C-alpha cells in the first residue's frame, strides 16, 4: 500500500479454505498480511478487467464496431433464440 493513500475498513466474506490458504501465505512470508493480500488481489483484478475492456474495445474497433440491431437479430435467429415479448404489467 502506498503511504498516504486513503483506505477504508470493510468486511468481506471468504470461504474458510481460501482464508486458510491466505493465512498460510502470510505465515510463510509470501504476503504481508491478510489485508495486504486482499488489497493486492483487488488491484490485480481491477487491472485485469481494465485490460480485457481495452482489448475488447480494440477488437470492436478493428472489426467495425459493436453489432448492429440487424446483426443481433440475425445471430438470435441462427442461435434459435426467441425474442421475449414485452407486455404491460398493468
């Protein structure tokens, strides 16, 4: 963690086995603390998601952009997806 960064304390829920494994890493000196491990894991996950988003944006740019409604309709027909009818709830 960078000194001076604002942090907030939260409660998270992990499977018992996951927590045991994280605590094992802390005991082995491979992680500074359970909190430090979770902070690192969240950072890696956020970077991963951002990377996939950038990759998808590039792929869409290279292939002509998002699907048009006509292309979506064609794909639904080919995949056998039925359109859901919308009806009034009233």
